[in-house]
């Protein structure tokens, strides 16, 4: 993850918010050769603020839509 302007130490104290932040940042700005957890994506799907095209693509992968 390439976001260096955010104090992640404070976010880590709130695991739920940190997971959402990490997923959003990773998807929107690059994975840096890491894989995402499908379980976490499905868990926080409704809370994620993503680029609409990326969110549409990911939803097809997660729920195997044609």
C-alpha cells in the first residue's frame, strides 16, 4: 500500500475501520504484488468506497456473475 499521508497507527486500534481502509486503498491504488482476502472483501463489500468500474468487476469475480 502506497499511502504515506495517513496515520495507520491510529487506525490499527480500530480493526474494522482499518480493514476497510486497507481494502479500499489496495484496490484503488494498487496491490503491490499482494493478494486480497475474499472473505474480507465479502464481509465489508457494502462499506467499501471503490471506483465503480473496479467494484463492478470485483462483484463479478466474487459472486461469479456472467
